[in-house]
């Protein structure tokens, strides 16, 4: 039998190699490809095309490739359309208004909600749930609904501002009248384009009011958990679930009657919600999902009991600052929570509203290990710069060097209205990459202090290692691809249009198409398609 044992010298060499590998660094000597590490929520259509932030982690990341070079871009817009009404079969003209976020159906066409265009002195106007052909930009399906004009209409994201696409490719929408609708695209019976059938209609605000809540409520965002409960938020920080049987359960985060679970906030303001919420797979296979709710004062993790009743699992205060900063829609964090994993651990990250804005990372699990703190890491991506605010969810991507992630934050300071970017006007610059290791080391890895990004929901392609953003210069609006490792390395930048409202995204999202060459951007009057070469 052949001797396959190690000689003493070989064994010592192997031990030495292992010791070098365990020296405390979590980084291999060379970069490795970024690989998606995001949970697929079973009640959503396939990642990354089911909501404004790609998935229920709100990672803003794509596993597939996007364009990395550009020749002459082909720019097309859909703003005003003539359609045959699905209910009447008669021709009508619709002004879409801003189509702020995009989901992609099974055929790759876009399902979105378009904000409509209120007329002068109008008290109400139409908005539209719609499907848009990815090739022709024709309207394929339409569901009009009425929205009452709000005092803060320009920056009010409630009342169908957020939606998700479920596992049957239906649109799940929190409507302005307090109802949640599940909408399925169906052929017209009147000879028009397709319409949407209401598969389910839940009167959320009516139910909560009937159960004793006396203040006006505005529905905000929706997202399902792994058990099929639909979690909803309201601007007033009332949060709840709709169970699979249709029962509506809720909790008021401004109810401080049980201070051991939810003590009063430290100032006289009520907590409000102006962001979406993230959902994960939970701490165990048989336990509930974690649902991460960010108010103007606190980050909460909630969970649902077996009957759907929500409760607070943990909360953490953050620095909400002393005022509403330029570029924000409220005082407090402007970011939706983003979940991510490093190894077997889960974390959640937000940006705060400190004088010098921080990115905060929290351990997500309910029960921490001995000696661990809820706040895992904190760093100021733009240093001692007071002119910084971030009104978008942070991008998180697996690190290219072992057990780590990269977190990307943009500066939206100065975006205070349409005039902030009209003509040659622009906002404060800044786009930062932070690198977080499993040992808690959190460093600012690269900062581009030249690019000005007024408000777009930027995205990353892991396959292309590129961050895609929509930036403004004195010359107009540009689509730009930044090297995800070094944001000062511009892979491409191309002018999309002049500094007019027709090209202003104004808090709308950017989405990558799976064809690898197309980028979609919601703009004030509709939707803009940008086709590039790879």
C-alpha cells in the first residue's frame, strides 16, 4: 500500500500556511467576483424586478450584467399616450406623469404606477397603474384611480407611491383612499387595451378607524413576509398586517403605554414614516420574518404572531438631527432600511440625520450573543461636511474581498424642488463607498466629490461591478456608470437631455433591464428608456 502520510516538513509547512490564513484578515489576496446573497421572498416575483429597491432586502442590486460602455445612446420617452379605454373601449388621452418605480412582468414588460399630472387649481386628478411594452413603449394595460391633491404633493410618496409585484405578477398597491388592492392584468371586455381586475380589496384605514384609532391615516408602503402576511405602513406610524385570511392587525408605534417595549421618544414630535420597509427570512426556518420599519426617530424590527398580530422585536434610536435638511422630505433618516448578510449573520443599515451624516449598521437578530451591541458599526461617508443628506435607500453589495460588504451612499443635499435642477442649476455633489468587514471594521473606501446626484434611486450590477446613477451638471442630465470598487473611476457617462423637467427624475428610480443594454428612469412626465451598447 502506498504511503500517503505527510512528512514532518510538509506538515509544518501546511500549519504555517493555515496560520497565515487565520492571521485576522478576512480578505483574500485578490478580488473575487461579487455573488448575489439576497433572500428570495416567496410572495414576490423573482428578484430583482419586484419593487423599487429590487427585492425585499431593499438591496438595490442586480445579479445580471448592465452596460459598461456607451457609444451614441438611444433615448426614448413615453409621456402622453392615446389609448382605447379598457372599460369603455373608447379612445382617450392620458398624461402619465412620473412613473417613479418599475417592476418587470413575466414577459419583461414594465408594470408601474404613474403619478398623473394635476391641472391648475385641481383638488383631485387621475393616477394610473399601467403596463408598458418594453420594446414599443405602448401602453398595454391601464387602471386609472383618483388621487386627492395633498399640501405636500411634490414629495408625498404615500397613496400608491410604493407597490410590489407578487409571485403571480400581480400589482399590490396601497391606494390613496386607504384600501389595499391586489390587481391582476386582464383583457378588456369592451374592446380596449387590457385592464386590471381587483382580486382582493382590503379597507385598511376604515378597519383601523372602526377599531378605535381616531386620527386621519394615509397608507404608505407595502411588502409581504415569508408567511404571506402583507405588511403595510402609514405616514402616522401605524403599522400592520393583512393575513392570508384577510384579517387586519395593527400596532401604533406612537403608543407608549408599554414603555418597556416602546418608551416615549425624546422630543415632542410624533413619529412618522416616509420610507419603505424591508423584510427578511427571520432568525429560524420556523420563526417569523423580520420586518424593519424606519420612523423619523427610530429603527424598529417587528414580527408577526401566528395570527398575524404585529409586535416590536427590538428598536434602536438614531441621531435624527435638529432639523429637516435640504434634500429631505422629513426630519430624520431619508433612507429605507437595507438588509444584508455577512456569513451566517444578518444586518440592517440606514443613514442617519446627524450634522455630519453617518451610515449606521445594526445587528438584525432578535437575540444577540454575549457582549454584542445592537449598533455594529458606524462611519461618516462624507466626513465633516454639513451639506449632506441621503433620501434614498443605501445600496449594499457583497464585498470583492472575502467576508465583507460594500455600502454605497449618495448625497441629495440641495434638491428642494423642481427649480433646484432647472437649467444649469444642480445640487451638492457626493457619492461614497464604504467597506464593512465581518470583524466590524468600517472604512470609507472611495468618495466621488464631483458627481451631483439630486435624487435618483441608484443601482449596482454585481456582474458588471458597476454602480449606475443619474446625475445633473450645468449641461443637463446624464446617465453615468461608476466603477463599484473606485467611484472616481467613471466607466461611462452620457448626456440624456437638457436641464428641463422633461428629464428630471425627481425622486424616481433607475432600473436595469435584463437585456444588458437598457436602463429605465422615471422622469417627471413619464418614463425614459436609455439604450446603450455593452
